[in-house]
C-alpha cells in the first residue's frame, strides 16, 4: 500500500469511527463503506500515477 493509500485509510477510519460512534451506522455498515472508499482511493491513485507515467514518457 502506498503512503497516500495509508493516509486515506487512516482518515477514513477516523471519520468512520466518529460516524459509528454517533450511531448513524453499525460496525458492519461502517466496514463496508470504509472498504469501498479505500478501494476507490486506491483506483484513483493508480489512475493518476498511470497518467503521470505516460506523460513523462512522451
């Protein structure tokens, strides 16, 4: 996992913990939501890196 993905995961789990603590969702829903968000961040970061690599090769 890259540093960006780790930072995103930490931020998302902090926010998710606050939301779960406030009672807006239970832990199963929180884990699902946070896992999906981490996956989206990972795909977004991969896409950005691929574009940067292609731009640097031109």
